């Protein structure tokens, strides 16, 4: 994790190996599980992280989200901002 790393549309983020991403039926949301606990994600965060696989670029992630949620408007800045925060939190690696 590096707070100084700039994320752009060509970045290929991957989930940090210390976390497990999954749908938690009891929480009715996506969560990040880690040895000390769990982070419950809101809907948009879960939808973004569901596409983070180390292979897709941020550009592809944005494109897939735009297709899935065509009425959401421009998602570029929201996705890039979330990716920056997820990197700062250590949830993803670049």
C-alpha cells in the first residue's frame, strides 16, 4: 500500500492477499474478511471490488460498471477516488 501511488485508468489493481472478498448473506452485503475482523462494504464499494482481480484495468472496471448501471452517470471520478482510498486502506495493491 502506498498513499503516494497514483491510480489511473491503466492501473490493474488486485485485492490485497490478506483480505478475502465475499458476499455475506447475514450482512446482506459484500465484505472484506481479514484475520482480525470484517469490513462491511456499501453497495458501490462492493460492486467495484467485485471486479478487482489484478487483470482488469481501472478503465475496464469503469466500463463494466457503466454497462451494469447505465443510469448512474459518469463513474470515472467516483471509481478512481474509491480506488485511491482502497489503496490507502491497504485493501488493494497496484
